[in-house]
C-alpha cells in the first residue's frame, strides 16, 4: 500500500464476520486508539491523527491479531495542514474456516 500523509483520518471498520471484533491503531503519538466492540454486521468509525512513523492496525480481541487480523501502515511526508479528514476503509472479518491456520481476513 502507499504511505499515508500525516493528518487526520477516519477509519471505517465493518465487521463482516460472525463474531465480535474491534479496531485498534498503535504508533507514534499514542497507543490504545480503538473502537469499542463491533458486533457482526455492524460498523464503527475511528478518527485518529497520524504523524510520521509506522503504525500497527489490528483487531484487539484476544487471539484475533495472531490469526492475521493485523496490518501495518506507514505515514510519511509533510502534513496536509488542517482541513477535513479522509476515509480509509478497514474491514474486519471472520474466516469461514474452523482451522487454526490461514483463512482469516485482515483490514
């Protein structure tokens, strides 16, 4: 994926699975920026201000990050200088596989 520019973003997390999920973003400027639980078929917005650096974007439900519900984003360049936020879609989903291996969707 292309790097993000510094600025304010609203991530839209849609739970397309069959169990509860959430969205958390950890990186420069703060950790524990997260949604509350997102039930199946529901969505939640998470608005964050991103500065330059690397961020971990994942599902904080115990065990979900280890199942592949985890991605990294990079923020670089100069800031947008204020203005409105952008929409960056992020989807959490539950795999249809019952195995402990692959098949789990990310964001």
